[in-house]
């Protein structure tokens, strides 16, 4: 059973958020795929991702030979990686250049591309792309090979899911930060309106919010404006 | 959008790293925003003790630094319950798996998501 300390994790991610430049999901995927061939000793690796219309497209490859593999499959809409995506399972070939399943591929491939394996990358249980690796020699893929690739693809899935989650969290964090920054201003404005117009806190906030909405401004901006105008003696327009 | 929490995602990453390295478990310690090295998580109880106390197990441990840019941000520990002599290739593999963990952590830490009209990087 895996144990995670959420509080310590958040504190560490906060540190990392300050230290690391925001680079985005594509950069994360590029870095993680660059590691795959070094871990397994393959000649190269790449990622293909599906368009909204489920057409598999080239996203990234570690070298020119890998790029030819992905471009060729995207062009003829067939190949081991396309098959892995369509069947949502691992697909391998001993020598893609001589594989009868995809006769149109060979002329489009870099000479170094021989043995190929593709496994699906899933999000929410559905395939969204494929992780592809190739060898520059023929190769009999074993079950342990595809199991390892599935495990690697699963890690990639976590990175994608984390990026999706973090993107929303950062938006939430911005909103929370905004609320924190301006909470004091809003509370002061509510206090001012309560005293000025003999209102409850709820009535004062409701009035402030309505005025903000009607004038298409944020409550905090209106509150700041209201307090700024106190000195000039004309805050009443706020409610 | 709802989805699995970062704790679950990190748990999956640690489990995946342990599986990919062929060891019994993985543990993670990271520097927090006060520069304290904190235990973050582990794939099982032994790893939790290891992460918390840096205590020796009855088996063997391989610890690799996690580096972002030029800065060490934490430590990934891989461990076996049985005694094990780590080979050079295993140490190298551990370092590469550490790179993966850093990427996953950066994704979790957040930031803008790139958009590319073509969806292509190179």
C-alpha cells in the first residue's frame, strides 16, 4: 500500500513551483520520452497523439529515424503504433520493413528503423496516443518488453493527468490568491457600508456584489474604489 | 475538471518507477518551501520508514539525487528486501528514473499548458 503525505507533498510542490520554470505538458512529455530509450537501451522512441477526430499524429521523436517512423504511419494511417492505438493493446513487429501487415511503410522509413513496438497511452481509461520504440536491428519482442513499455506508458499517463490537474489547480490557486489579497479590502468596504447605511454584513455584501455585477467590475476592485473615494466623501454609489 | 488527486498520481509514479527498476519498492523525500527535506511517500511500509528516518532496511537501498536545473530538490530511494549489490547499469537506470520523477513532480507543480497549432515539437 502506497503512503503519501499530502501536506509535505504540497509544501514541496510549492517550492518546486517557485524554482522551476513553467514549461508545459509538451515539454514534460518530450523530456520523459527522451529518457525511455536510455532506460531500455532502444535505438529511439517517440510519442504519437490522437486528434479530436481520432487521427493519430506525430508529437515527438528522439531522433530522425524515429521521426520517419511516426511521419510514415501518420501518412499511410497504418503501422504498429496506429494498430496499438486502434486495438488499445501492445503491437510489435520483428522487422517493420518486411512486415506484410504494412507494406506501404517501408519506402517511407529511415533505414535504421527495423523492430518496432507500440503501446497505448491512455487518459481516463481511453487511448489518447501511443508510446513507440524502435531498434535498428531485427528483434524478437518478449512479453517482458511490452510489460515494461506498458509500465512506462502508465507513468506518462500520470504526467499527463498531473498536468491537466495542475493546470486547473493553478487557475484555482490564482483565484484563491486574488481572494486572499483583496479579502481585507472587501471586508473593510463591507464594514464601511454597514456603518454608513445601517446594513447587516450580508446586505452590505449583497449590495456590493450587485453593484459590481451591474457595472461589470470585480467586487474587490469596486471595494478598493469605494474605500479610495471615502476620503473624497462620495462612496454612496457603491450600493 | 475532476480527476485523481496528485497524491494518487504520485503514488502511481512511485509504483511505476519501482516496477520499471525491478525492485521491491520506492521512497521519495523532497525539500519543502522551507528547505527542509521531508518524507513524501513510499510504495510500502518499509519505504515509509526509510523515507522518514533514512533508516537502513534489512535489504539494500539505492538513493539517487533528484535534480531540477542545477538544484537538488530531493532524493529517490529504490530498495530491495533481500541483500543486493547494485550494478553500474542499475545505478544509471535509477538516475534516469529519478529524471522521470522530477518531470512528474514538475507537471504536478503546475504551470501553463503549451498549445501548439500543429501539435508538433520538432
